[in-house]
């Protein structure tokens, strides 16, 4: 590595908005980032060198492996590519965490083995298995592809056999998982970070609102969180970090069922529900991820005052209008707006919860949410 961290080189698989925000944090730390992404217009290109190639391209992987440490910002990169990079140098988090997170069945089996509560689930590889799983879990249930699902894609809620048949026809070409439908009160997540020196820090629980499977809003910290609930979430995520010998930021999505937490999924990377940390926490998840993978001391995860994050989905906004809201901060990812596509986000802070609610309502009116 270069002298100290100044000029240390970080390679990143993926060059989307998460890469861009990692790049912005990295530049402040004096790091040099190189991204690998097949898309020439990748948002991260504004913050570092972009190698435009397939994730399995041998020459591109060789170039990426010249970095002092490699990480990823995209969860569906091929595990084989990460394993190749691991043979040549440090990759954080490693292929093991990625392998588990890429497959919902592995993920839920891992939760179960660690004593982490999870919705009831069964593997489904055929119509007969689906019928058997429905007989044991009952309706309603959620049928999901085991791999490559994101933002609510690759899943369906089943209320009866007719819906089961239609969903199986649509999704059944791939290995599936059936989950019991959880009547949760709210969705929460916890972002945690572990450094290569073994230091661990967790951000407070946040509350998330999804529409059509896509995250719309995060409230940080989540309201009405007892010490027990926070401790339970921290306990879950710390178990995962230790079990996976994990280095970097990890997000755990949870369902809150009357104070009982059920784990839905993990993201082995910086996460949309942690975007608020850029202005809302003492240290952003992006900076902490970089500190962690470089073995540097972690920064405080405290949230000094209430804040919220609103995703900008599918359309551009009028920056002047958004920024009229006090303490609102706009992040634009430089992506072409398309329906359902996350093109930016707004973080807003306030001195108290009531003022935050007013500011969020004002922003939601402006965004047509
Ligand atoms: P996922 O892709 O697994 O994160 O699911 C997207 C969204 O679907 C979640 O954020 C929940 O709102 C909902 N969802 C997923 N799994 C379940 C479940 N087992 N029961 C009820 N709702 C679910």
C-alpha cells in the first residue's frame, strides 16, 4: 500500500450509485478508486477510473487486482470473479458472504443456523414441491426466485392456488423459495461495519417504507425503538459479522412483528437504507466501509439529530424546489431517468421529530410521492 492511506488504491466491482458515493468518500480520504462495470455511462466514473468490461473479463480483473484492496458495490457480480481476485490479493467482503447473500435459501438457512429469527421458508424446485410447501406454510405466502431478485423483482404474493399456478409459470424456470407471508408492523434495517482489524460498529435501527418492493423512504433513527429491540438487532448483525468473518459494511433488513425481529435479507455492501448517513450520521457508511477494508479506525455511527432519506425514483426533480426545504440535501446519481429506476435521493434533517415530519411531508408533496 502507498505510504499511509494517501494514494491507497481501492478496486470496486460495480460502478453504480453506490460506487459513486464510495468514490466521493474515497476522494476525501485521498484514495484512488478504480471501478469495473460493463456500462460505459456508469455513475461512479465521475469519481475514479472506470474499466468498461464484463465482470468476468480476465484482463480487467487483472488490472483491478493491482489495487491494494478490492471490494464490490453490486451484489450480483459473479462469485467466480471475486474468487479469482481473492487469489491475487485482499477482497473485502469476501466471496463467502457474497455466495450466501446471492441465494435467498442459503441466506435464510444461515440465519436459522445462527438462531436469527426468519420467516418460515421452504425450498421449491417443482410444482409438487410448491404445493407441499403451501400445504405446510399456508396462504398467503411469498414465492421468490432464490437468486437475482432485487427491488421486489422476481417475487409474487400467493393468495390461492390460481395465483400459485400463475406465479409458478412466471418464475418456475429458476430455483425458488416459498416464505410465509409475515404480517409485520414495520420494516427496519440495521447497517453494521467490521474492520479488517476486527473493530465493529453499528448504526441505530432505521425504519423503511417500500412501495411495489422499492425503497421509498428511510427514517433515522427508527421511532419507538426500545433498548431491547436495538440490542436484538445488534446481536443478530454481530453474529453474522462474526460468522462470516466479515470485513466492510453489511446491512440486515428486518421485519418488526410486535417487537420480534425476523430477518428478511442481508446486503453484503453499502446499502440504500444507509444513504442518510452521508449527512445524517457522524460518519457515513461509505467512509466507514473504506476505513474498514483498509484496516483504519472506524468513525462514530451516532445520528446527532432526526433525519430521513427519500429516494428519487424514475424522474428528475427541480433542485431549487427541493433545496428550499431547510436542511435538505440533494444527491443526483447522473443516471438517465427511467420508470422504477433510482436516480437520486434527498436527505433531510431537523432538530426534532415533529419538524422532520413536516419537512418530509413537504418533500413528498414536491416529489409527488
Ligand atoms: P425482498 O426482495 O425480499 O427484500 O422483498 C421486497 C419487499 O417485499 C420487502 O421489503 C417486504 O416489503 C416484502 N416482503 C418480502 N418478503 C416478505 C414476506 N415473507 N412477508 C411479507 N412481506 C414480504
